[in-house]
């Protein structure tokens, strides 16, 4: 069902007078879907490059706090305890998270749209307003949304896509929100990763970041399996770099599986079979 959504951008405002800013996150609210979720970056390198050094630890603490508070609001919406007689505006909801003031990190109204899949739309907005600007040296031929579309279509055809939900995996010092997941005893986390980049260094660094991320998540109390859906370089000259990146990903210390785009149809069939088996066990 297509319904109206509202979104706001979380910004780091360097100078209140000139209003120079960088987008660092997106919050999307769909009243009809009872959906209020956020996607924020904890990377501050672009801010440092543009405006000078900032307190990275404080930046991460602040963005993690805001993401956690938005998640708590979403939980209240899901339980039906947030509203009285009328749906609140996104602006009023976010004022509970971060009161409007002249601080460096603040919300700004982003816009209104129509969507039948708020989680997917949040991904698209984050990619458009935040992720694409994070690393100017990492030229992306195809981003994560492009890779996801390769897998999304066969999953939709198998009628399993609508069962996906977002899931936050957290540890004492780190957390990460996977936008597409489902639970069958343990959490199955599906994450598209594009390696269709411009050079070998960017490809290897991206693989290394994923190894580091999973190391940080490895002591979570949640049981999960990670499925990385890999987008390969379209430049044949980077096939060797992709293979080395794949070797690096082999160091990921959590249960994992790597799926290439050419296997998207077979992967959808496997997911469908697991869903059907889970449905029978639940009867």
C-alpha cells in the first residue's frame, strides 16, 4: 500500500551565519505504516576535510544517541502508546529527540513523498543525501541500491521480500542497523555491498571496513548470520582487486555467506524454501 511519508535530514552545521552544513543522517516517518526509523553515518572524515578537525568520539556518541532515541520512538509507535487522538508531525516527534536550537547538529525538514516500502525508501534517501558524499576518492559506478535491485526483484517474485524488517545488532561499544532481515531461530541479515568502484585501493579498503565492522559486532548477544550480497566491478581490470577483497572478507569472524549477483535467482529460491520450511514448523 502506497502511503505518504515525511523525512528530515540530520545536519552538521559548521557556521550558523553562513549556514554551511553537511548532511549526516536521514529520518523517515510513515504514519500509515507506523514506521519511524533513521539512518545516520558515524564517519566524520568529510566534516574534518571541509571544516577542520572535530571531536570524533563526541560526534559518534551524539549520532548513536539520536539513532537510539528514534528507535525508542518507533517502538512506542509499534506498541500504540505514542499518540492520543491525532498523529503527531515528524517535527514534533524529533523535538523529543533533539530540541530545536543553534547547536551544530540539528534536524532540517527534508520533504514529503509516497512509498509502499518505507525501509527501502529510507535506504534510497540515505544514499542520495549522505552516503554518496562520504568519500570523494571512492568513485562509485554502482552503489548499494543498485546492487540490491539485482537481488530485490527475484525476492519479490518469490513473495518473501515483504517479510523483511530492519534489525539493529548492538554490542557494548558499537551497533549497526541492517535494513533487511528476518528471523528463523537466528537473525538472517541481508546486506548489499557494492565493489563497483574506481580503483583497487577503494575496493580493498571497503572490504577491510566490513571486516572491522563485523569484528565490532562479533560479541553481540544476538545470534545471527550475515549474508553479504556482493556487487562486482564492471571494469574487468579490477577483477583481481575484487578477488583480493573477497579474500579479505573471508576473515569476517561471524557466521556469514557471500552471494554474487549472478546467483541472485538461486539465492531467492533458497530464501523461499527457508521461509516455507519455517512456516510449516510454526504451524
